[in-house]
C-alpha cells in the first residue's frame, strides 16, 4: 500500500450485542454529511445490515433498512420530522455481485453521491475511485462462518465462484448477541480526523 493509500487513522472497537453494533453506528450516523462514502466489509452475519440500520437512525432516514442484495441499490429518504430534518438521504448499495469498478459506474452512483450518504457493502476494490475520501468499516464475528478473503468476500465464495449469494443467506446471523470487532479506517481529507461516535461504545487501543 502506497503512502497515498494509507489511512489517516484506524480504530478498533469491540461490541458484544447487536444493540451495541446498532448504537455505535447510530452515533456515527449523527456525524455523517452529504457526500460521505462508507465501505462495509464483513463475513455473512457479521452485522453489516444491523450497522447500516444504525447509520440510518443516526441520519434520520426512513426506517425499514434491509439488505439491498436483490436490487443492488436502495435509497432511504431523510425524514422531515426526524432527528436531522433536511439532512442527506442514505443510499445503500450491495456490490457483492458486481465484479469491478466499471460495473459500479453502470449503476450511476455519481448522481446521488454528493447529496447523500452512500454505504456500499462488499465495496472494497470497487468504489475507491468514486471519492477522494472514504470511511472503511470492517466487521468481524468472533465465531465466523468463513475468514474474509483479500477481496472482502468470504473465502468459501472465492473457492466456489458458482456459489450463489442466495444459497448462503440462510446462514446470516446478524441479530445474534455475540462478540464482534469493528475496525474503522479513515481515508482522504474528509476523514483526516476521527469522527465522534456519540460515546456509544468505548474504543480499544
């Protein structure tokens, strides 16, 4: 990794329940601004959807966030009577089935990038060209189904490229209360300093 690609900072946090994952993300969501790009990586059941639901709460967007797997992109509008009226919408993307940055370009995220907060699951290696700044969020289960491969996908999928996403969704354990480690890394000028997390969870060195 070249110096230009090094994060400004990295922080590791540990949670023990799904509610703590949600609360941590809600604290972060309250600090997010239009134009922010977040890249979520984690094995199945690590808590990516739970984390995004927390972001949505902190942002004050319409409830009902689920995985966008089968539609690639879901837009959750800001609620005028929510905690951040007039704030940015949340654009939630699942890049699992997208093999390259060019396929990301085909879904025209540029049209909403500046006015929304964009969260991309499985986005590592696919979305870095969209913005000079990004916040990477890695979620790890203490008892994982499979270790994460270098591309952010489970190694089982890397070994079996014909394994359909739908065939392994049944093993999702988002809401289980088990220890998880959440690693945040800030890249680019927007993330030159760590965000405030609302005091939801104490970080560990």
